[in-house]
C-alpha cells in the first residue's frame, strides 16, 4: 500500500540535491549570551544590533556536508563566477535575541552584470520544508542565469536543515521506516505499529534535537530571511519561493510588508488549509495529474489500457497486486506497492519523466519490475522543491544508490519538525478513519497514504503554533503568484487563495496550463518571460494572463 512518508517526501521534496556546499565561519555576533564590556549581559536591542552588523566571511564553497545531501563541491559557473559560502549568526529564538544563537548556512553567486544595473540579492527557497538551499541552488542555477544579470543569486539552509542546526530524529532503536505499513489495512497490529513508530520518532527527535525543535518553524525562518536581507545590504527583500517556499514568502510578507521587494511565488501552497485539508487536496491533485498522464499514455497506444480510465484502473490493480505479492527484481530485492507509489508520484513532478514512467508501468504489468524499481529509487533521492534539470530525468540504468538517511541528509527529519512546529493539528487514528472515505474518493491510489500521513505529528513534543502560518500582507507591493493547472503537489486553486489572503492589490496571479510541480523550472518560455520581466524590470503580466504548456517532443 502507499507509504505516507514516501508520498509526503514526494509531495514537498522534489529536487535532486545535485550540488551543495558546507559553510565557512564568519565573525561571531551575539553568541550565546555575549557579555557587554561592563560585565553585564547584552540586552535584546544590543543583540539585534550585533546580528544586523555582521559581515559574512565569504569563501569558496567546499564539498557539501553529508547532512546537506553530500556530493561534490559546486563548480564555477560558465562565465567563471565561483560559488561563495558563509555562515551567519541568528538568534535561536527571535523572541529572545539576547539568548542562545545559531548558525545559518548561506551560498551565493555574484551578479554577472554591470554594477550600475544591479538590483540587489535574489533569495531563493526551493521548498520542502527540509530541502537544503545551499545544496540545491548550484544545480539549478542555469535556470536562473538571466536573472543573474541584475541580482546576486543567494540561498540558505533554513533553520533545522542541513548546516543550519540540523534536526536529527534517527535512532538505532527505531525500526526502518520500510518495515512499517503507512496504510494499515490488515488489522490492529499494523495500526499499532504505525502509531508506535510516530510516537517513538517524536521521542527520538526530542532526545537528539530537543533544544532546537521549538524554534524551527516558518515564522522564525521568515525572520531569518529579514536578517539575511539586512546583512547583505538590501533595502528590500527580493525573493523567489517554490512550493513550501511560497508559504515562507507569504509569512515574510505578513511580518514585513514594507520590506517586500520583487517577489515571485511558484507552485503556491494553499494558506487556508489545515494539514488534513492539505493532504486531501494533494490526493486530488496527484489523482488529477495521474489522469492527465494516463490520457497522454492512451493517445500513444499505452499497453496498460485503451483509455485513461482503464489505465488508471490497471495501475490501481497493479499496486494492490504488488502489495499482496511483491515482484522480484534483478538486484535481489522486490518491487512492492510502496515502490510503485514512489515512482508514480515522483514522476508526476515533471512531464519529462512521463515517457520513462510509461515504460516502467508497462514492464511491471508484464512481470518485469526493474525499471519501476529503479525509477522509484532515482526519484526518491531528491532534496528540495525545485525541479531537476531535464537532462537529469531518471533512467533505469543510472538510478542512484539509496543511502541510510541517518548518515546523510536530514531532509525528512526537518520536514517533520518544521511541519509539526507550524501546525497545531494533532490527529488521531480515529480522526483518520473518519476521513478515510473522502481520501479514497479523491484518489484510491494516493489517498490512503496521504490520509495516514496526518499521524506524523502525533506525540510531537512541541505544541504547534496555528493551523497555518499567517500570510496577510496589507500594504505590501505586488507579489507574483504562478499557479500550474496540472500541479500534483500544490494544486492550482492554492494560488487564488494565496492572492485572497495576501490582500487586495498584493497577490497577482499568472496561470500556467501545464503539468508537473511548479512552472518556472518546467522551462516554459512564456512563464519564464513573464517572471523575468517582473524580477528584472518590474513589469507584471496582464491581468488574467495565461501561459500554455509546450508539448513534449515528437516520439516521446
């Protein structure tokens, strides 16, 4: 059956962590209760002044730390511009800035244009929550090269992520998550195991990271972004947020409406939903996206069925069969229903993956599970919310090895910690059972896993702050919202609701009639032209503007 953790990661963790960087130290400021010269403890006002007065010590970026995802040091950009990394000190608790402090990991590439044309820094958050911006930006930088004509490209590891005081929940006493059925449908024992796993994971998070867990939420991360803005010397925050990054951007606009510069939110999270409503909307979004894939497949003579309805039904039946009787694969392992869900949900993030998904499903239906297994493993290695470059579309021959998460990236732990800190919802098994029929109607394939994922904050040691972070931003300048009609993870309706919540004259919508998660990184020329025009020249698209998807190349 579908795995809630696999779907949750696929829902909001969808970029290959291609390249990354660890960080070098900068001059410390307000470090853990620094003392004034007169022997007294620094006041909050003095601490804030020290934080804002930092000068990051930018250095060449070394290879990324394992907690950021690992890999090679980022290479210089084609024009020779080197990636630079630094650390920034921030309060652990923004309500008590004179108290303990923490490091924030930063990365940047300087602007390629004339100094006279430079606007400032463009800060990116690629989503998650849990993805390392330091690890992700270098791999995606070619998509934003035009923007570098007037901006330094900058990103960071949000608090609790990567090299910014990483949350760790791994514990030898915990069972491997693959041993726990995330959709307990075979009796009380499966449900008891799932409840115990979530409870024990929460306890492990508290043991390993209890000192930071109360301070990793979106509101505190938004305050970090304003510190980054000040330290970089920008009067306004110019920002590009994708998926969860749109929620973070909305929270920033709410806190600092007068400091918002040119901001783009792409793949917009619905700010009106609690966690259960969000999961239900995502079940419908993934179902809709899969039906779009199925229609595309049927037009090309898909062996799974003559029309979209039959292809969807055949895939549901295949998942159920694999759940009962996994299919042996050539590496000695097994292809089960969980892996099918991983592969399908991951491939729906980008239309470039559809041809590979078609081949994989057809082969699995013919008792050859190798391609689908490799696809599931390849797409399961991504760590952020932007999309990988099309050239990195997974192939059965080059699926990456799956590493032990306890020795590598902390994205899943950070995802759980930030989500549970942001939300006051604490659902029980009875709550899920009551809502399960709705999820099954929304999607028999994706619904169960997303429904049971609502238990992930049960027993969390920190009370959540609200149903969602507040995003109302009266008085802020226009914020460009890009909604994708085929988006599986952040359904299109979220853009209109974000516009409404931001306030009249703030949220400005651009529609992309396309497929995949987000729009700008799809490579669509119309979307890129509209977003670039706003960020570079301040020109918004016409009201009601729509960009249409470009078809896949012939033969695919």
